[in-house]
């Protein structure tokens, strides 16, 4: 009698094999490809701190006032899908008590618009798609996925160049552990601006082409290790004007200065929650689902295999045939 496998055993074996293959694909194929910079981002981060700014109406620097920096990042989904890159439009406004609440961004004390284009996998800059300004480095609005314990080159838009940020260990932000990076920018000339000579200590001259100088006393970024999302940011900017050819800061005019402007508590909480949500998704695809599928698949495949080779009642396949009695003995 020929032995045949039961339908149930074949179904269990098939499902188990499928789950084992699925577990491998999730861990080695799907999860790495899920680490991609999102193109549909729509986020707002807010910095606040005490500082000084140049009041054009009063024609003097106002000290010890609240400064607010608001950055809005919105992904250009259509262009991102067409190019295969992450294209983000970024609006950054700096406000003083006199410009808040601003009815429109152009009413702010300072306002800039940028367009960032990056490789979705590596976070490297991609110079295309109306990128503005042209930027370099490794870290910008976010760090690459799987942040390492090493120095990173961070793009400083005010400087127009990269700044090396050193790894300074771990730091908890709103209860979530991240990697901390710090750096500084020494005073450097960044451009020129035509202003009345009296502003920069040259009253005898009507208009002068004053030099714009920039420094940053303390850059601190805390990034989520797995996603590269920035959980906390703080800067200490200083923008000034100097007389043409000045070798010292003796007569410089402060345009904007703060020892520390940092993410508000609300922004920190929002960034941490987004990082945790991203981590849950990556953990589901890269660990929970593969382990669960693999364990269940192994169990079902083993059960199906046992059922296939288990002898059922009445199944004589595989047993030796009964001995044939010689015909002469039966007569």
C-alpha cells in the first residue's frame, strides 16, 4: 500500500517554509531598505533663548531680550518621488518680541528659505533639483541612519561651510537616550554689507562696505542613534558688523548674539516621540517580525515534517512484505 502525506501536514510545512523565508527577507532585505529619509515630512522646530539684536528703528543694539527661531521643514513629495531623493523646503525665521507673532514670515527680524536635497539612504548631499544653497557635509537637518560614535561634519548655513562636531557620549532628552555632539565656530568674515559709516566707528564717511562676521560659541546636537533624528539642538550665534579692514572687534556692531538658543521643551518632546515611533517601526521590521515569523515558521515546518513522515494506523508502507508460503505446503 502506497503512503501519502495528509493535506494538513503539507499545509503546515508550506506555511512554515513561507514564514522562514519571510523572516530572512524582513531581516536582510526589507529592514535595510526601510531606513530611508522620509519625503513627506512636515515638521516645525522652535528655539528660544536670551540675547541681543540690532533694532533698525532705534539704530542701536537691544540687549537681554527673548529671541525665537522657528524652522519649518516640508517635504516636496512630487519632486522627491520623481527624482528618488529627499527634497525638503526649509523656512527659518528669527523673531524678537517686536515681531512676534509675525503675520507672515517676511515680517520676521530675519527670514531665510532653503531647499535641501539628500540621498535617502546615506543622507549625503545631492546637487540637483534646484538645491539652494549648495551644501556639503554629513549632518544637516538630521544625521545619517545608525549614527556612529565619531566626529561628523555638520553644515552651518550662516557660516556657509561645514563644522566638525565631536562625539561627546550619550545624553538623555526627555527620557530618550541619544548621542551628543558639540563644536564651535571661531570668528570669521562671511560677507559685506553697505551701512552708514557712523555705525562702525567711521562717522566721517557716509556709506561704507562693512564686513559681516560670524562666530558660534557653542553648537550642541543630540541625535537618535538609529534614525539620526535630532532630539535636541542648541547654538550660540554671534553676527556682527566691522569697519572695512578692521583687524579687531573694537568698533563692531552686534546684529544678533546669544550665548545659548535651544529647542523648547515642546519641540524636544515632539522630536523624541517621532524618534520613538520611527524606532518602533524599524524594530518591528528588523527584529520583532523576523524573530516571530522565524520562530513560528520553524515550529510549523517541524510539525509538518513530523506529520509527513509519521506512520498512520493502517499504513503499511515501509514495512517488509509478509513471507510467501510455498504452494506445496498449502496442499
